[in-house]
C-alpha cells in the first residue's frame, strides 16, 4: 500500500479559528464524537480532548454530539448514533481501545454507510498509518492536537473538498493509497480555545467523582516510556510545554463551581509545575492557588508533579497548594535503582524520589506513585532492590511491587524493544500495551503470576479494571482516607483539639502502613524465590489469592474501626463533617477510583 507525504505547511503557532465564508449553514452539518469506555474511562468517563473539539465546532455553529459506548451496550449506542445521522463520526484511540474501535466501526459502517469515520488520539498520532492499514472502515486519522484539525476537517467535508487540503491528517484516498498531509504546529495560544463542552458532566451529574481540568499541554521531560507529548517524542513544531494563563484557569473553575456546584477536580497536566519546576512555572501555579483562595472557590483537586522539581525550600508553596485544595499528587517515581531511572531517561535521581515521598507525607498529601517493577529488561537484582526501596518508601500498596510496564507507540522504548526482538510480532496490529517479552523469562513468569492475583482476565490480559479485589479496595480506601483527613485539616485547623486528633490518627495509620509494607515485601520475596526454584503452580496461586483477600480486608476493617472512633471524637471537638462533601449537595464522601494519572487533551 503506497504512502504519499504531501508538501510541508508553514508553521502557525497562534492558530486562528476563522470559518470559511463558503460554510454558510454549519448548523446543517453534524459531527459525533464516540467515546469507547475502556481503561480508566470506565471509572470516570469525562474526556477533555473530545470536550474541547466539540466546543470549538459548536462555537463555529456546527451541531455536535458526544456518545459514550459501554461494554455490553454497543447496540444502544449504535441506535443513538444512527438517529443522529452524523456526517462525520470521530473516535479517540488509545492502545486499550483500538480493537474495540475496529469491532464497533464495523457495526457502525453497516448502519451508516455514508458517514465519514475519523480517528485521533495518542494511538492515532503515533500509529496513524497502522490504524488505516488494519481498520478498513476508518478513512481519516488526525495527528497531534485535535482542535485545529477537527475545525478544518469539518469544513473540508462540508464543502466536499479533497482531504489533501487539510493539514495534520493521514487518510486513504479513493484508490486505497495512504496519504499524509503536512503536520500542524503546536498551538501556543491556549487561552483562545473555548472552555470544553461539559456534556458528560451534565449527563452524569453527581455521579462523576471529579471533573477534569487542563491548565497546560506538554512536558519538558523526556521519559522513554511516555506517549504524552514531551520534548522526547514531540512530532509537531512549537514549544513542548504551553500553559494557559492563571486568569483563564480561574475563570473556568469559577464557572464550573457556580454552574454545577461541583468541588472535586483533576488537573490532568503532565506536570503541573512545568517548565522545569523553576521560578516561572512555580509563579504560575502560585497565582492559580492564590486565586482559588481569593475567589473562595472551596474546591479540592489532584495534580501531577516531577520529583526533581521539589525541594525542602518549597514547603511554603506546598502549604499554599494544600490550603487552595490540593489533596493528591501523582509522581512518576518509576524505580528505586539508578540504572532503571537511566533506562527510563528520568531526570530524577533516587534521592529526588525519596525526598518527594517525604515532602508529600509531611504535608499530608496523598502520593499516587507511578512505579514500573516489571518490564522487558527487569532482572532479579532490580526486582529485589526495588522491593527494598518500596519497603522503606511508601510500600503499603502492593500493586507498586507488582506493576507491569505498559507500552505505547511513539516512545523510544518501543524502538529499543523492537531492535532487541522483545516486541510482540503482532504489536502494530493490536497495539497491545502488554505486547512484549522478557529478557529473563523467570521475570516474565513472576510478572504474569502477580497480575493474575488481583482480578479477572480483564485486568490480567488487558489492564482494564472491571472487578475489584481487596488489594484494589485497600488502595482506593487509602486515597479516600488521606483525602478525608486533609479536608478536615483544611476546614478545622483552627481547632487545637482537631489537630491533636488528626496527628494521633495519622501516626497510628502510618504504623499500620509500615506493617503492611513489611508484609508486602515478604510476600513479594517469597514469590520471587519460588519462581526461581520453579515452585509456582495453580495451587500456590489459589493460596495467594485467599491470603491477599483475607489480609487486606482485615487491614481495611482495622482502619475503618479507628476512623469511626475518630469521626465521633471530631464531632465532640466541634468539627461538622458535612462541610467537607465533594459538592454543595451533602452526599457520601468519595474519591476518584482511577489508578493512573496525567494526560494531555488530544483527539
């Protein structure tokens, strides 16, 4: 199949959304964005990339809809899409949902033979030609940031013009040849974008556990395993990191709080404090935090940080962030060994990682740690040293000890694995994020054994969480608990009795976590020794399943008992706990159930 690359376009970093005057009735043109609920979208479906593109098209007068597709409810979604009768149907592709898209688009094509089917997203950006080769129903794949491309693509299809006039896409022409138009430049003027459409928030209402916010795009790091836009995998010209102004962020937050009365938010920036955690980046987030306090928004939020960007001199800024509502931070720790940090091209050192873990604990902020224990280049030695690192540093969540690397197109790691013969032969057909082998097969056997302990095959084979084990419940419970304590601190730190109660409870919980870290270490090392001695079998797996379920449910029950006592003591100390709910409607206290963090809005 022939590929033709068309002439390069002139970069335009400050993109102007100007409607072609020949588009006289945009309201007659219908675009639908189909969201396949795979991966973490199962737990919290709101998709900001789609929301931004829908907002851009609606501002220009086009008619847009957003349709979610749940597993088992495909026919209902197809019926809704057929009634809408779109001229253009768009999918956002990640590694997790390429096969779902193939199956769904096959059914869609039979129902709506005349709709144009387009895809984008991370998988489309880095494997667009492979998507076209292996999904015969897709005609167009967007590459990179979606807003300018969807804005021009809709006009192109409306006018019936050749697709070659739309930069930033791959497509299949009438003769079946693959073509790629010139790449677009990255947008620098993010404040010119409309606020994202909130169809999914309005659909799900109070059922959403947080609302997503994007304050920036890109990252100045270059992690070898990461497909989020950063300086190591940037394919579009322009600055790798671009931030919205604090004023724009604060205005969006204010509108969301005023309109939807929602108070829990997830800032999905790859790194909240970029660029490089210096004065400029930290001055920007200081303005955002100060503005949240000045506007009395009374919100709670989660962010991503990089370990090397934070030192003991940042205590005052961290405290400001906490007072503004910061509750949870995702940090890509990834490893406790220098050689693996070098493999991942991390800028952080082991000492940086130890320091950020300590700093967040000292400020009562929950750490959602990224950690890659098992990967194609793991050795028995790195497994042992990582286990020791986690035992000493935040090792109470067992999954950190047993996590497998997920691989994505567009990353340097993929190229290395391909050269070393470790990439699965059918990877470019499936984009399977576990589609690799191990240099040491004993390591691979142990990785698969641990993955099978937590869940059904949805997690074991695809990393999709559809059923919850005690290990997952314990992890979620810890997020809820940490957030609960921090919200109490924010609201009632003027009461000395409350501070004393919180300190005592945290010390007791920390002791339980230390005991759990020791249990996890011993459990891991026992399994490691058994795999080396070839003693792992089905009987051992069933025994481990029972052991983990009983152990972690016992820990949850122990902490819950202490928490109930704490709640009664707090009430006696004058703390009205109804004041820390996630919305203005007092409802049961919850927190996001996702287990990954970060991301950048893209198609």
